[in-house]
C-alpha cells in the first residue's frame, strides 16, 4: 500500500472540514433548533436530581410542600423526555438536509467538470462517494452539536456534585484523567482505521461496477470466478480494517464501561460515610449519586465522537469531488445568423503532463463539413472535445463565428454547439424524451420525429411496443439503433456547429450514407466536424483534417491527400503504408504499364471522367460524385464495371471498407498485380 502523503492528507482534511461547515450553514436553522432543544433537555436532566432529592427530603419530613414538589418532578421528567424526542426529530432532518446538500454539490461539480477530470474516478467509486459516504458525512454537523451538548450534562453534573458535597466530587475527579486519556486514544486510533476501511471499500465498489458493466463479456469469456476473485481480492483487507475499527471501539467502551461504575461505587461509598457523619442528608446522597451518574455520562460521548470521526473520514472522500475543476463559462452571445465558422489558434492540450494536441492552428469555414482523420491516439477525440467545449485547452483559443468559446454563456454554447458520440447515453422516461433531451425549450413532437427520420431511427422506433412513447427500459436497442437515437438527439437540437465523434461507427454502410445525406439536406445548415474512420466519410467531406501525433499534418480534399501513402495508411489495418513511397505511380498501374518499382512521386489525379461532374464537395449526392477523380485514376468504386474498376490499383489503404467501395476512393476494387484479392471488409465484419 502506498504510504500516505501528510501534506495531501492535511489538505484533504481541511477541504472536508470546509464542506462540513458549509453543510452546517445550509441547515443552520434546524441545527440551531436542535441545539436549543438538546441544551434544554440537558438542563432538565441536570435539574432532575436536585428536584428529586429535595422532594424526597420533604416527603421524609412529611412536609405539606412535598405534593407540590412531586408535581415538579413529574414536569421535569416529562420535559426531558419531550425535548429528547424533538431533538431526535430535528437531528434526523438536519442529517437528511446535510446529506442532500453534499450530494447535490458533489454531483453538480462532477457534471460541470470536463469529462476527462470526472473520469479520474471510477463509476463505482463515484457512486459510493455520493451515496454511502455522503450519508455518513451528512451526519457530522448534528453529531458535533450532539457531542458538544452531551458534554454539558457531565460537566454540569460535576459542578452540581461539587456544590452538593466536595468530598464526593473529589472522589469522582480522581478517575477523570484516565477517562480523558481513553477518549483521546480512541479518537486518534479510530480515525486512521476508519479512513483505511473506507478507502478499501471505495476500491472494491469500483471493481464491482466494472464487473457489472462487463457482465456479458465476463460470461462470454467464462471468467466469472476470476472476476469474482478480482472484485473480492481486498475483502480480507477490508475485514481486517473493520475488525480493527470495532476492536478499538469495543476496547474503549469496555474500559470506560468498567471505569464509570467503579467511580459511581466510590462516590456512593464516600457519600455513605458523609451520611453517617451527618454532613449529608438522604436527599443529598440521592442527588450526589444521580449527579455522579450524569458526570459519568462523559463516557457516552464515545459513541458520538465515533460518529464524528467516521463522518469526517467519509467527508474527505466526498469532498474530493468538490475539488474537480469546473469548466469556466462566460456571459457572451454569438452574433445572430452566423455561419458557424470554427477557428483554433495555437491550441495545446495536456493530459498527465503529455501534450495530446500540439499547437493546432485550424480554420473551418462556416457551413463546411470537416472530417478529422488520423491513427489511433493521434488526438481526434480530444480535438472534437475542444472544438465543442467539452474540455478546455491548456493554451490557445477556440472561436466560433469570431467569439471565443470560453466567453460564451453555458446556455448559448449548448444551444449552438451539438454533439453525437460513438456510445451515446440516453436520458428520459421514453424514447421521445430521450431524443428531445437537452437544454432550452422542448422541441415539438413533429421535430422529434423529423430528427428520428433524418437519423434513420423512425422505422425501428415505430416498431417498438408503444412507438415513441415506449419506456427506455422496455426498448431493447442494438448498438446501431442506440447510435441512431443519439444522432437523432443531436439533429433535433442542431445548432450552427455539430460535432460527430465517430457517431456512425455502428451503422451499416447504407444507413451511414443515408444519415450523411440527411445531415446535408434535412438538418439545420451549419458546420460539421466529423471524427471519421471510414474512407467514405473523408471522401464526402468538404475538408479533411489529418492529425498525426497531436499535430495537424495536412488539410485538404480527400482526393488530394490520397496521393500521400502515409495518408492512405491511416485507413489501413497494418502499421505500414499500403503503397510504399517508392512504388509504381498510380497512373502507370492503372494503365497496366508494368510493375517495376518507380522512384517518381505519384501522379496528380486525372481529370474527371467524361460526362461526370467534377470533385464537388458535400453536395448531398453519394460518393460517386465526390470521388470521381479518384476513380478516373483507377482507385475507386468496386461498383464500377468499366476498365478503371477492373484494373484499379491495389491501394491496400482501406481494409475494412469493402462495403463502402462504391462510396469512397480505392477501397475494394480488384488489385492489378494483387492476385485479384479484395481487402477484408471492416464493416462487413460488423
């Protein structure tokens, strides 16, 4: 186990104490009322021995005033019981309000933080921090007040004992230093043990949630026993810490439980001697014994002290969420009617001290569809997150229509910048609510259905038991259907910038093409930033942004970048370029002029084939239009039946894009000199 850092531990303790003080202020009125009732109950408890003793003396003397004092005894006892009940009720309310406040604060900070900051904690750990740990921490404000008031009765009893008889008070005080030492040792030892227990508990909760999320994978792999062992691996450690906590608590209670009766017997003995000497009456002896019992109640503070110790340890874990840095927002608005021009100036993003994006300078004109491509780990998703302000950049600025994103208000930002993800999460009571989910005015049912049609989701939604009113738990969805609903949600609230982070990866080729066509014609016009892995997506884009190791290596049309073997290798399954730089030019191979190596660079694309439109960008037609220059070189469609298709070059750049062959440059055609082999289709494998 890693040795704790004292500085970090001290800072965590201070942060937890600040959070607990804030929770106490949040419930200040109820907490004050509970404190007043508790003090009043303690005062009644302190008055009770004196009233009982005086009443006993009056009754023994057969004084007529004994009846009246008997009524006073009943009133004092009833007041104590009633005040204790009111205190318990108010304390429960304070605990609930403090817990709810801590949860709201922690959850709000978690949701306002950038996703990569929130991802520092596993889902199971977050769940434990916001549930069990927050509940334990929420009890601290009332427990502190209760512990403080609990000392009132013992201290008051000790003072009253001195007033009743000094010698009995001195007999009791003889054992008090030992009691103080016991309580001090308990607070020190139990605090450390409870902290270690909760740390192990959080780790096990995180592993459990991971296992539950991957239950199908575990079942398919047949590793249930191995995963069970992994989740429960620290159970012996948890048990050891739990036993140590209870050992400390039990030892302290046993010692104080033995010490308190012993002190009471000593007081009773000294009081008896004083009674025999005539220095103390029967009522005085009764009062002395009762006050000694109240003074001995300082041992009962151990339980309240234990609640405070546990709560402070839990508060340290809950308060860790309060330190998550919020994503700062401004108050500005975008100029009305802007086209959605996106600009990144010197953007740099660090993760764990390593630069994920390095000095990105990029301008995407409004209304443009820009595809972001690159190998795994090149920074595509981070660029998409920065462009949509899901995370902040460590250097540089991102501007939308000339306004920095960090100066926009949160409402304006989320109205004008939409996102769709590879694995969307759905929120809402039913399918319609999941599509309409978002800030701002609720879209109309017609808008919801139009967005679903654009995303290719309307047909399968109508087949659900209750159509758009089907409850989400009753709607079994495949990966592709889930993605289509995520796209529908993004389309329903599309603003001037729409960021699609691999949001069509689970769709079949035909559906993906229909969605891209609908995005052009049926969704609010604006700028599209698409994290693309398919050649077809890059081929249909107006602009391709090629990322390499966190830098923009090149930008341009897909047909222009395709000449670079390294660019073609981005879409290959291997790590090497499909066509080495010193191989035969594409034009020579397409014409079948030979297969000898050629050191010349690849020839420029041939002009568009006769009768076909040029390389227009993002016109809404299928890729047969946008990829025409590539097919003229013989790098294109597997659906073409002309010579170019039959004698196209073996690009090797698009394994896995076989079904996209008719929509992209050079993916699935037979390779001249390649034995007629076709690269295995990634999408067909899906």
